[in-house]
C-alpha cells in the first residue's frame, strides 16, 4: 500500500528547528546558558509561529553575547536571520 502526504499536514510541522544545544542550564534570570532562550521561550516554543521562533532565536543570540557566552551552532533554517 502506498501512502501519500496529505495537503493538510499537522501544524506541528515547522521550518524552524529548536535551537536547543542540549546544554540546558538556567541562570538566575531563567535564561538558558546553552541556547540563550528564556524559560518562557522554551516552554512556548512548540506553539510559536515560525516568525516568532526566528525572532526568539535572534533575541537568544543577543542574550548569549551579552552574557559573554559562545554562540552555539544553531540549526539552520531559511527563516532564521543570519549574522
């Protein structure tokens, strides 16, 4: 039996992969020192539209730079801003 992909894919399909780098440690401000996202960003990630995810990753990069942390190799996506 052949299966065809339906035009009505679940909304969980996304162009923006999670920026998690598996260094999940929150600082005193609830910011992950691995990816730079806040706890609120992390918990909301799966329900964010792709545009919000791209903005979230941009803010996370800025947080990591302000903390003096190295930027991780975030997963690439056509919707994520490049710097």
